[in-house]
C-alpha cells in the first residue's frame, strides 16, 4: 500500500489580488504568468524523496557548482488542468506524464519519482492555486510544469547524488496567438534535434536548447516552426518544434492517418498516442511508419495528402498549411484547416473539457 506523502503547505503571504488574477486570466497568453505557489521535493541518494512542500512561488538558491548548471541533468513534463463544466478540475492522462518523467529520468541517470508522488504533487499545487484554473467552457486551462534537476555541488562529471523536483503552473490561452490558423514550417536539413542512441525520446532540457538555433533559422525563412528530420539521412520526418506530426491521406470516411513511428529520437507525445486511439475510434485507418520529405512533397502536390497537423499538450492540434525547405516550397491542399484535423481536435478537446464522454478513462479528478 502506498502511503501518501505529507506535504507542508506554506501559504503565500501576499497572493495576487483577485483583480490582478482576473486581469491575467482574461488574457493569459502562454507561459507568461505563474501562479502563487510551487511544489518542491528534494531527493538524495541516501535519503530518498523528502521535504515535500507547497510554498510561495519564488526564487531558489543554487550552489554555483550545482551539477545541473555544468552538465545539464534537467528534465521536465508539461500537462494541463481543465476546469470541468459540472465543477471540479481534472487532468488528462496524468499517469502517462508521470511515466514519461520516469523514462526521461532513466535516460539522464536521474532518480525516478514514484507515479503516485507525481500525481499527488500536482493535486497539491492545483488545490493551493485552484483559483488560477481558467473557467470551464473556453479554450484556456492551467498549464502545469513539473521538472527536476541536479543540485549536488561539484565539478566531477558523474550522475549527481542530489536533485530537486519542482512543480510550477501557469494559466494558458492559445499557444499560437493566431488561433487555429495553419502554421508554416521549415524542414531543417542543416541542424538535427536528436540522433539514434541520443536523448531525443526524453523530455530533456538540452534537446530544447539544441533546437533554438534551428527555430531561429525557421523564423529567418519566414516560417512559424521547424520540422526535424532523422539525423542520419536527413530524409525522414521526425517531429515539429514541441509537437508530433500527423499526415492525412484521402478524405471522408476513407481517410487514413500516418504518423512517424517512434524512432527513438522523437518524443513519444501523449497527444500523439491519444489521437491514434481516437482516430481508430472514429473509423480511420491509422499507421505508424517512416514518412520521407519526398513522399510528403510528392503526395501533397498530387493531392493524396489532404491534411497535415501537429499535436501536443500546449497547442493541442494545429494544422500545417505550408512547407519550406532548401529543396523548394509547397502547400497542403488549400492551406486551410482540414475536416479530419478539426474533427479530431473537437473530440480531444471535448474529452479534456468534460463535454464528451471520457470512454477511455483518461481524465483524473484533481
Ligand atoms: N515533441 C516534443 C519535442 C515536445 O516537447 C512535445 C511536448 N511535450 C511533444 C512532442 C508533444 O507531446 P505531448 O503530446 O505529450 O504534449
């Protein structure tokens, strides 16, 4: 039997005023404003997980030789808490986020936070900051960011013996400020995000640091996002910035969905896995396989590929309208959001927001 960890609650001495909170919730943007509290749990090899607290959000002190600052042991997760129409707050597939943090930890030689403690930490934070969860019925939700990093001081290169796990939260509106408008993407052949045997399947901070220069290049080319290709041949599509990709072949009830198989160097998205299930529920054929940029271009031009979309927790489902690469540019269909894309988006967001039946038992009351 698991005994729930006792969290010490230290209320914020000066929480945001009701007016300040209302102003932020009226236009939260993405990742700009943090709630009043944060969860903190320490880990040492000898003592395990200790000092679980919900404390006022604020700065943390780190020794300048803390190993995370030098050798980068730092992993994170991202999930949302949704206010439900009947009251209460729920999360979507929280256990999958817990397990993915454990997988990331294993890859980075870090300790695995128990699944129950991960879930409890989020329950505790959402309970303390429940007034920060946006109202039901809209597109907004509370984005929750659990993360863990090495705190042990010292310059020897080895796995640290001490870590801190924190959870912060931020009310979130649309990730892409233009709403459900198709994004333009740049196919990156110069830079790669992750290589076979590397850290691409982990939600590891360094993957994101390594992506920034390519994202800047995409912006220079006039594109919203970068699409990563495989590291060896630079031929097969892996994923987009912080999202996985789906390709729709054909239309109507005969539409087929293809998503790049988990190569070991792309992140196994929870939205990706959920959409494979929801698409199959809706009667579409689904396939996980390699898809090359050549196939993408050829079949977008012939009209066989009718829709392309990206998916992830932050931006949910976003259509991809146009593609640029060193080899040329093309658009997908008329560059507008497609039928299959929007139907899947409605189903997924309906389940998350409590307006559709949760037939797979994906929602957890927090
Ligand atoms: N790929 C990358 C690189 C990501 O950072 C994310 C966001 N976690 C995703 C895909 C989508 O994953 P999820 O659906 O679990 O949010």
